[in-house]
C-alpha cells in the first residue's frame, strides 16, 4: 500500500476513498511474492474505495472491508495498457499472524471485480502481507488478474 486513502462518502455512506496499491508483474514458481523487478514485463496500480474498517487480530468473525469502487491499470513495458474501473469486492484479514485464510499465515486476502475500458471484464485475486504493521518492508502484494476477453 502506498496510500491509505482519505475519508469520503459513497452513496451517502461513510467510506475511505483512494487507497492505493502498486506492484510489478510476476510471481514465484509456487505463486508467491517475487522481488522487484519481477518478470520485468510491467507494473500495475489499483485505487479502491471501501466501507468498513481494516483491522487485524480481532475476534470472530475476522475483519472485512467491502470494496465499493475505484480504478486500476496494468502497464506493460511494451507500451500496452489495460485499465478500467473497480466494481466491487472484499478484503479479509486473518484472526492473527498464525491464521491462514488462503495466502499464508497472517496474510490478507483480497478479491475484486473489474471492468476494462471497451466493455470487457476481469477479476483480481490477491494477497497482501504487511502485518503486523511495519514488520514487512516493503509490503508484499501478489496475485493475479483474470481477464474475460
């Protein structure tokens, strides 16, 4: 995460807007985080608006925020760019640093539905390892875009 976002309202409800995540292409052979420069194919950015409160280490049920909009882009070093809007999604936190909810112990799981300029759609499934705060520098983000061309 490079920006936590700012207070706003979405459909009249309190929200956080503009939370920004960025990274580069590539994962390890086992699907995990790959250090910069990754595969050297491109970079991505996603800005989300969400309701709810990010948290870690709370009692059941684990904390979740609801993605209610945003934008994204994927720029390949060849000059090709894919971009569009974030429609909706969720971000889920594990109970604690020893709990695995799909991406490893203590790792956040995110899923979002995206649109592409031109009318197509995509899905994003990702993982964010930055907790406890300040223990993972730089924060590690990995996942996949699944395009429905």
